[in-house]
C-alpha cells in the first residue's frame, strides 16, 4: 500500500514537471537522432472538453456555495478539490505530450504519460504489424504474456518478441510479456521504422 502511494505521488510530481516541459516545448527521454512517436492527439479533444466542463463546474459551484452561505471552510475545501482536478487534467495532457513513445537504434520505448514506461530491445522484436482495436478495457493490461497500452480504449500497433521482457506495471507489480500492443497517432511510420532492420536478423 505504501509503495503504491509513493508511486502515485511520483506520478503527480512527474505530471507537474511535464507542465514545465510543455511550456518550454521540450520532451523527456528523447535522445538526439531518435524517432518520436506521438499518441496524445487521441486525447486532446476529450481532455479539452473535460477541462472546459470542469472549469465551468468550478465557477458555478463556487457561486452557488457563496449564494447559499455555506461556511468558508467548506467552500474553500470544494474549491481546492476542483482546482486540483483541473491541474490533474492539465498534468495528464502535458505528460502525454512530453513523454512520447521513442524509437532509437537499440530500443523501442513505449510509454503512457508519467504512468507507464517499458523499454523493448529492438533485437528482440521479430514481428511488427498494425492491428487496430477500439475496445481495450484499460490503460495498461497484461494477460497471457500480452501487454496492451491503450489510449482512449484504442491500440493499433503490435510487436512480437523472441523472448519475454520484464516490466513494472503502474502500481509497482512486475509482469512479463512476449507480445506488446500499443497506440500511436500514426501507426504506419512506426511499423516501417521497426521493420527496417528485421530483414537482417530473421
């Protein structure tokens, strides 16, 4: 329980740091010469609507609380909670923009904001293909050695590995996978980039 709480706190801090990176237009963990694979465009419209609705709700609720004469401590508690929710939404968007998937000569790095990060050595990738699924059940799931990292319930790229990789799930549990499915805004260039050296190895 303590470990999970510390991981959640770490996510919050990384999300706040992501806002700073977003403002200065920098990305985390993208070395020179790497290929950036974005996935945040899928979230942009939904998060924009959510943040707008939350902002309106914050103002309306505060006006209602003032009008009904509730104690100040209640009003400020509700206001702080609402503002924190807005900050969380902005931090999520910033983390997803500033922590993209990354392809280098040695590895594929699959991420979801500050919440998930797995490094896959390219020499273990034996097959890659597009594979669209619009009904994923959760952000990160693992079943029978198949890791799925979904954005908006969607995935569209699948890689097969020659041997399992071990990774850490968002709340700290370890798991392993020989198949990884994830989402990219533009899956075809990802498949082409990962296939570029398969012919020399298989």
